[in-house]
């Protein structure tokens, strides 16, 4: 904790969560500040070597109350310049000066304009020099950033929900982080991915702490499987159960790292593969955790993370952890996050999908395999691995494998309706019952042990929970759930997903908290927020779509070829390959080719690969992060990819100069969840195509196109090979929802644009928007 020392003994301290942040204007020195951060202004005529300052936290009930007259007198003498508190003149005050000081020092409400506005504090501290490792570009005043900061600050001040669409380049992280700090409330910041969490924590937060709030306490929270379990590490060291030299070497490195790391976060282990089986045996998953009974509880990385969160002003999580916590609270299983009073969702367009996962139910063959593996390992570590007990765990392994092999071998997602589940059980009752019996048998054997270690009690509880899930997925018929199964590689997943999460989120989130901020670059359809409001259950919120920071008419050209078959035509793939080859030749590679399915991606990849000389990368041949790095570092590279590259990917500069989308990204209508949501809207007398399918596709297309223009210096071509955009009435909705790109139907225009010989306007291109 940083204390700002004064010669007269006054300090500014961090004093808890329910304290605000303010700007402080002062003609004389600051005193009686209580606790907190303030931005201090330089006294009129005072001297300071540098202009700068920071937010300081103040007590909710400040001791610096002034009379109205005193405030007015002080305001007249103020010169609005910023300075660090250390530079404020505070020494050698007489008693009479102390009395005057009490009359003139009063924290004012934070003004976002003073920070984000022209010649504001943010611009001043940037001029003074900044750390290039945390800020990668020169600062400039952005009207949309100021407007967003004021909208978010107003939501915190007046306690209401807000929805803000803010495109790339707005600077939205600072626009919500600073108001969150100024609110004086404990705020949860929820991002779409762990990589975005790291970006906030490693870049944005250090910048704020350096220039604004040195005492700001921030905690990053991730799921338990991201952290090392010291107890498991020690157990495995005492009784090694390692497979091969690679695991032995990795374990040695992890053991050395455990002595040095402060977080225990596996993200620090750059040498460890994403699919490491070793990590799954030593991570801190809840399933095997003994909590306070663990001998390593006080040194536990999870304990430390939760302690940091309890002391933090801001808690940074990802959507998965947030909704896992919300689901736990719903089931009265306690909580993961400490108490908080407000939430900011960055990349809020992903909320429905993530919430659907965590308010649903799922089992898989992997969960049964992990149960048997953990039971075996625990029995051996506790020296309780009798032949009888080990046979029980082996029987679970055998019965689960036999049961999941009963599902059809084809990969994909398939509906599993009530009639289909009943028919499945009727045909495979023996396999189902034998699996349930194997679980019960192990639970009974554990219960009969004279000594019942906590580790085995937890495994028995996991077995019981799996039986409950199995029963729910096969025997329940709750109307708000769609039941389905998926076979993916070696995995079989049985799932029940809520058809509509709007009522759940309305009750559990938007009615429980008075301030929820949603922001993303893709929230509006046709300039309206109706879709996101309906899908998430937001009844009362202020909303605003901010103007873009980029000059899209000059930076981006949208190419819509005229002579293309319908996407459902047998000749579409061949013609699409021709167009892709021509576009890649014009762009000299440097392109993303994005598809709505793996089959389409693989088909077009095979058709194109022998016709171009550029390095081609294919999703699925390497981890996503590896492919992205290869693309960034390979001249003229072309990436063929599906859904996971439509969003959350940032490749600024000329390395990505073309994004090609083969067809409008409508969700597959046969997908069980999509089909169930369509039926639900039909049953309600509504139009699912207009209210659900088109808006969902619009947001997906906006995300895909959003990969191209990431900075004011970026230029490039967007190509959509689906002529439905031009032929079908709903195409107008897509065009109205996209930025005002220049647009053309001619490859010659594409060539001239990529050669930088002209803007879309000079090429005769039009705005993509009918407006």
C-alpha cells in the first residue's frame, strides 16, 4: 500500500471498498483528507516541475465538508492544473493557515471531461512520457471515449444499467475502468477470455496505477483448474506416478517453478502443452480439494487468490468464471467471488452462450474417466488401494466406456428429445443400470471404510453428483431445456441447455445488482439494441451506440461479387475457390478466409492450396495461439479458419490486409439449441427468423469483419461471397448494421485499392449502407 507522506503528518491511505474516488481542487494545501485517492490540482501561482497527478480514494463520508460560501471563495482562486500530491506545498503551515485550509479543501465529483477531454489529465500524463510496454501508441483525444466514460460514470453514480456499443479504437477499457475506480465500489470486470484478463491486468491496470491510483488493489480470478495444487505436487513427489521422460522432466520444472511463483497460475508455464495430462493430475480442481482440512491450505494458491480478491477494489474475471459463480449462488452452493456491487461485461455479445452453458447440465465420458483416475490415484496415495477397491474403480471405467460406446459413432451435435431418450433407455437399459450400479458400489465401499479421509469423501460426493446428472439428463422433461448429445473426437457429451436464459439473467443478475455495464463492438442490429435486450432479459437500461473512431469509407473496401451461384448451389464451392484465388493474388496473401463450418473450410482449403504460392495455415493443424503467431510472423500467410477466429483475434497492420467470408454466418438450423429456440419463438407467435436468426448472423458477421481494421493506419479489403446479401430482403439489415465501408462489385477496384492508388470514393465505390 502506498502512503503519501505530508510534513504535517497527513496521509492518503486506501481504506476499503465503500469509499469513492474524486478530483480535489485546492487553493491551499490538502489536509483532513481521511482515507483515499484524489486528483490534486496545483495551487494558483505554485510551482511544480511536472504536470501529473492521480486518483486518490476518499472516505464515503468525507471529513472535509465546507460551508457553501467557503467553497465558492475557493473556486474563484483555483487554477485547474494537476500535480502529484508530493509537489503540493504543505509544509510550514501556521494554525491560521490550518483554519483556512479547512475552508477551501473539498473533494468535487469526478469529471470525466477533466481526464478524457481535450488537454485533459490523460493527455497530459501521456505527454510527460509513458511506458511503451503498457501503452503502445500515442494518445489522442477521442470524443467517443469521453462519451463512453461519461455514460459509464453516470451509470455508477445514479445506479442504473447501461449498454454501450463501442468499436475498436474507442479505448473502451480506460473508459470503463476509470469510472469504476471513481465509483468507490467493488466492481467485477468480466471479459470474454483469459487472454483479455491478462491484457487488462498486465497493461491497463499498471498504467492506471502509475498515473492515477497508486494504491488501487486489483485481483485476477480464474477457474481452479488454472492453478497448481501444492498438496498434489507434494504427494506426487513422494510417490511418483509419472509417464515417460517427458513427464518426469516437466514435473521437475513445475516443482522448481512452484518454489518461486507467487500465483501458481499455469499461464506462467510456457513450456507446458495446452492438453497436458500431467497438469490435470496436479491442478486445484474443486473435485479433489479438501479445503481447510488440507495441510497446505495457508500456502494454497487459491487461498491467496481469494484473499487478494477480498481486499481488491477491482476483480477481473472471465465470463465463464462469472456465470459459474452465478450458477453456484442459484443452487445455494456458496460462491466463488467475494461480495461486489457492480459488474462490467466487456465483449458482452458472448454472454448468452456462456450463461447457457453454466445454467445447463452436462456429463461426458471424460468425467467418468477422471473420477476413476482420481479415485485410483487417491487410494494409492493414501495406501488404501486394496484389490477390492481398485476393482470398483476399474468397473466404473469399464462400464462408462461401454455405455458411451452405445451412442452413434458419427461426429456432430444431435437432438435427444424425450422420445429419443426413452427409446435409448429401453434399448440400452442394461448398460445404463450397470453404470449407475458401479457408481453406487464404489460409494458404498468408501462408506464402509473404518477411516474416511476427506479426499475419499469428496470422490464419493462426485460419484453421487454424476448419478444425479445422469438421471436428470435421461429422465427429466423440464420444458425450458433442450436435450442433446455431441460426439467430438474421442468425447461424448450429454447436455441439457436452457432454451431461454433471459428470465434467469433478469432474476439472477439484472434485478440483483443496480449497476451492470455491457459493452462490445457488436451489440446493435440495424442500429438498435432490441435483440441483445430480449436475449439477455434487460428491461431497464440506458443504451448508446458510439460513433466509430475509424474512417471506414477510406480505410476499408467491401467487395461483393455479382456473378456467384447461390451458396446452396452445387457449383458454389468451385466458384468460391476461383474468387478466393483472385483475391489472394491481389492482396499478396495476408488474408483470413473465414468459414461457418469445418466441412466448408476443408473443402475450400483443398481447392485453393495447389493454386496459390502463399503459405497456407489451416485451423486444427496446430493450437489456435500457435497458428495466430505463425500468421503474424510469416510473410504473405493465409489462414483458413472457422468460428474461433471470427472474434478475439487482433492482427493490426499490413500483415492482415484481406478478410474473406464465404457465406453469411447463419447458425446451422439443425443444431439442437438453435432449433429449440426457433420452435420456442414460433410457439410464442413470433418470427424466429427476423427476431433471432438474422440478428445472430448480423452480430457474427460484424465480429468477423472486425478482424480487419484494428488501427487508424490499417487499410484492407472485406469480401463476402454470398449474394444473398444483395438479393434477399434481409440483406438490407446486414448492410445497415455494418460500418459505412466503401463498397464495390469489381475486382479492378480491389486491385487499385490494395495498391493504395485511391480511396473508395475516388474509385467510384459507394457506402455499403443504404443511408
